[in-house]
């Protein structure tokens, strides 16, 4: 299917990198030892987005698709056991709207912002799938979160967003920390033999290209042990000095420069690096004020992707008939670990090559179902529930902003349900989140009014859902008493600190059913492996 996806994207105008002869080019990515990833410089995701977006706009212009921008879906409508529509809020006027559909597709993305700080867009949230969950859609593997190793480190309490440095940078960059604890020298003053290239040391077979979860944990381990760099000491170096020299020497050879000076080598090497990664280097320089061509970048892991999401079957239908979930919003495809570049693969596969075939199976049986009026009592009731909740949020009139609650929730999640988790921390987190939720519903202050453009109200609505989700994530992480992929339980590790899986007891998808406030029932979907069997991973 990946070939179809790439062809589809090329047809949409995505400028994938090509070889000299015109064929599409491949490069290495984390977790693989072969070059097999299609790419568009250091901004593949963005280019895919632009391609998909302009294809959508074309359909909008042709009148085939009606776009409702600045609208937020706040609930689903179920009639006779089938999903038949949604309730949306116009975010500019505050008006609630009812929309009927024979089926509903949720493509609302991931929920990494439950951690407050993440690489996700600020508008990403869980509300759409959470509302569906509360109305009967099971939530699969909620605790499976991907923490990306190469992000610009947190610089202080003022931040509300983290920036990803593309994984492609690990192709050529080398990751290291000083060998001496608490070393305060500048990176360029630390000689080669006093540097610990810890990924190359621990994982000689994969080196800097180990999968994201492994690279992230290794960075955390070094920083926790006191070897972190920068003012926060919560960072490691990503260094391009060796790549610049290596590429420079190759260029000198190509250009027939014999006995080049070091300056010539560096100048030509920088040009190659600039061509490959220039946009990322510029971004880093703008954010940190440091020149990564001269000084190693500082990086640290950050929340990036959520492998969990609404449980779906092979037709992408949730446990609510007629309700589908596509892309990052569902739990499928990645298990507990996602390798780089596969998110867009999944999103594009779901949208272009799965749902067009599967939804017909459902709609074929609905051919005699006439349009249902949005005056139907189920629409009236769903809209009333949304309206009541908005009124409740506005009427609390307490002292604390939605942002402050979000920040506190994020800290609990990051500290206790982040890169490493243990039973004691998770139990504490569950209690803390329950207390925070009580405080939220008694001391929240939403400024402005309902019938106007009011981002404070939008945020309050989302934070309320994040708090419920956060509790379920911790419950899921607590029950899964093994380590697997991005889910690292400290109690379940090998002697050398690697994730230790327990396939005998946990070879299932945990699908949670909402049963009321703080109550869920676990359903286990057993996993059967016929060709490839799960085994302890080793990158050594
Ligand atoms: C910085 C960054 C770089 C990445 N790079 C890559 C890469 O190179 N390769 C790769 O494979 N993956 C990459 N990913 C991951 C990939 O981009 C995402 O997994 C993918 O975009 C998810 O697509 P989606 O369509 O499922 O959701 P999204 O792209 O998140 O789209 C969801 C949309 O739904 C909207 N929405 C949410 N809730 C509601 C609601 N209640 N009502 C109405 N609308 C709503 C959102 O505003 C958003 O527009 C990257 C992610 C990030 C953050």
C-alpha cells in the first residue's frame, strides 16, 4: 500500500526528494538499518499536509465538500444505536449547530497536548474522540505515547509549546554528553576523548538511529544521572561537526581540490549540510539564538504522538455503529511504538485506501434510511447536554484560568505517566488528577461570554476532557504491568535498563469502556501473531 500512498501524494504535488535519474530517493530513519524512507528535505510532514490540503480545497471549490472552518465538534448524536450526526460550536459566534449524517467519521488527530507541553499544534485536543468515548466508543491503549528524542529543550515556565527537530537530523548528527558529571565547559572546549557518544556506545549496531523510544529513554537516563548539558541540565548535544568535515572532504574530492585547507573543507561541508537540513538549522537558530553550524544543538525528548485512540475494527468503525475514526484519532497500526514517517502513512492509508472501500459496506445497508431531521429528540438532547456544560463552565466564576489547570495536569502527566512510569507514581497521579478535577469544577474562571469569539471557553471545554482522559491514561499505564514500546514501566526492565515485555500476560489491546465518572471496564482484544512473533528488541 505504501507505493499507492506515495503515488497519490506525488499526484497531489508533494515534492519528494529524487535521485539524479528522477526516481524517488530514500533515506535512513530511526529503528531501521536500511534506507527506506521517502522524504521531502526536512519537512516531509508539512509537504504532505500542503498536498492533502490543496487537494481538499480543490474539492471545496468544485462544490463536492462543504468546509466549516472555526467550528468545533462537541458531541455525537446516536439514534437507535447508530451514530447519526454531530453537534458543533461555531467558534466565532458561539452558536451551536446540528449536523445530520448517515455515518460520522472522526479524523481529529492525537491527544499529546494532555501533557500540556508537546510538539503538537496548539489546537490539537481530545474532545471529539472523548465525547464519542463517553457515548460508547471504546478507547484503545490510551497510555501508549510516543516521546520524540530530538526536540528543542524546555527553556522555562513561560513556554506553552515545544518544537520538534526532525528525526532526519539523527541521520548525520551524533548525540553525546560530557563524560564528566556536571561539566560546565562549552561543548567545543570538551575534547573528543572526554565525550560520551552514549547511543553509539550502548547500541553499536544502530548507533544514533535507534528507535525514538530507546533514544528518548537513553537521553533521560544520562540527564537523570547528572550528565545533562545547558542551563537546565535537561538536554544532550546533537553535533554536526563530524558530518560537516565528512561531507566537506567528499566535496573537495568531487571538485578536485587537492590538499584542501580545513577552512575549505568546513565551508564545503557546511554547504552540503545546509542543502540537506538548512531549514531545520535556521529554525533552531531562530528559537535558541545559537548557530548549530558552529555549536552542537541542545535537544531533549518531548511528547509527540499518541498511539492510543478510539478502538476500531478493520473497517475503521468504532464500537458505535456508524461512527468511524481515522488517522491518529484511532488506536490502530502502531501498537505501543511508532517508527518515524509511519503516522502519515497510516493517515493517508485510512483516508485514501481503507475507508473509501469499507464505509460502503455500512452505507449499502442504509440506502433506505431517509435523512433524519435535526429536530429529532436525540439532536435536541445532545445539543442541550453541550449547552448545559458550557453554561456550567461559565457559571463557576472562580479564580483560576483554564491554562493554569492545563499546566498542572500536564506536569502530573509528564512526571508520573511520561517517559518512565511506576505503580506508586501512577496511583498518586490518579488521586492528584481526581483532586485537580474537583478544583477545576469549583474554582475555574472563564472570562468573556458564550456568544462571542472566546478562546478561553474553548480551552476550558478541552481541558475538562483532558483531565478525564489523563485519569484513564494513568489507569491503563498502571494495569499494563510490563514495558513495551513507548510504555516503560520501571518495575519491568532488563538488567541493562531496557524495556522488558511480558507477552504471556499482556498480549492484548486494552479497550476501555466508559462506565461513568472515574469508572471504566476493561475489554481485552487478544493479539494473535502468525508470521512475525513479538520478541525482546535488541539494537546492540
Ligand atoms: C511537528 C510534527 C512533525 C511531524 N512529522 C511527521 C513526519 O514527518 N512523518 C509522519 O509520518 N508523521 C509526522 N508527524 C505526525 C503526523 O503529522 C500526525 O500523526 C498526522 O498529522 C495526524 O493526522 P490526522 O489527520 O489524523 O490528524 P491531524 O493532522 O492532527 O488533524 C486533525 C484535525 O482535526 C481538528 N480537530 C480536532 N478536534 C476537533 C474537533 N473537536 N472539532 C473539529 N475539528 C477538530 C484539528 O484542529 C486538526 O485540524 C508529525 C507531527 C508533528 C506534530
